[in-house]
């Protein structure tokens, strides 16, 4: 896994921070955990489930985005996981309390697998 | 392996899928796409065209600060709708634009005949504008559509 430089931003990432679980028990990603990083940005940890058992993909710094140029509240993020055989780009936004996650899977191993697109939904686990 | 885990394994673990990969059917995404929203938004319309196995997108802005014409860019990565297919009826592509004031990552995917376009706008200079995410919807214009 490659960890890129943290992204420093003046946005408030509060709505993104939390423990998000896939609404589909058979989804490709079981869980996404967003934590606050020093400087006000967000680290994203994902637990992939492509082989049936959740696997920790590790934590990467995310870029966060507001919904308008004028807002200071972040509502979306993008994050990249380098997993060796594949690169997974997550593009997520919060809508009506649901984390809508686009997954762009790019295979890097020369196999016959097609790069593919998927979209999944996550709800937040309240502590 | 249970039926459930079999379905999960089909997502990625497919040793039966030998090279070469299926050709990505870029033509499915091609066309002239217009915004579904009557009001101004970030992107007004897009033209998607193909040359061989490559896909190009031309974007027209809807209202400032979105540039009126973003220009034509080659898609950097094409995605099918599934690991074992080149079918793009549920596929996607990504492209990047670089302007004086911001960089834009474009991700577009087909969903039930709509082109769903997300952009991640990163301001290149510190200032009053926040980095911004958009998701907008576009329908395929047919010949004679003057709306």
C-alpha cells in the first residue's frame, strides 16, 4: 500500500468522520472508517471483502470536498488504495446520512480481469 | 464455499479469467449528453466520442466559475460494469482537466441510461473558494433534440 502526502484543507470534515458499514452484507467493502487527521483532514481505512473475509486495506489520507465553493463543511472525499494486484479509488459523499461510495477498481497484474466500476452504500455506526 | 462467499469471490478472485482482457465497449458511452436539470449547474453538457479503443470527452460549463468550454480530453481509465466483461452499460471512465485556478477529476458512469458525472474540484491557490464535489445527471440527446 502506498501512502501519499496528507492533504491539508480548511474544510470541516465532521460529517465524514465515523465508522461506516456496508448496507449490503455481500458488498465488496465491509467497512470504512474515517478518522480526523491533524490539520483537519481525514484518514480513510477500508476493509475489503472481495475474497469473502474482511481484509484490512490499511489507512490512507483522503482529499475532502465541500458541496459548493462557498461551504466550509466537507461532504465528500476521495482516497486511493494501492493493493499490489489492484488499485482501488474510492469516491464518496454523504447524502441523507448515507455514505455513497463509488469504487473504481483497476487491475495492475496483467490478468484477464476487467477494470470495473461499482457503487455501494454505507450507514454510520453510532457509538 | 457457500453460495454467499461464491458470489463475493466472483468480485475479484477469478483465476479463470486469463489474459487478454475483454475489450471495453467504449462505444456504449458515446454520444451527446445534456443536463437533466433546467437550472444552471456545474456542467451543462458533454460530448463523448471514441477513436478505436480510446474514449474522449468534451465538457461545456454551465455557469461561472465553470469554464464555458473545458476542451476535449482522453479518458485515462475505462471501467466495465463487471470483472469478467467489457460491457460498459454499467461502466465508467475518468478524465482530468487542469485549469489556471483549479484541477478537476471527472468520473462518469452509466446508470439506467443516464450519464452520472461526478467532479472533484481542487483549487490550485489558497483563497475564499473551497475544494468542491459535484454529481450531476445527463440524458443522451437524440437527433433533432433542440432543448
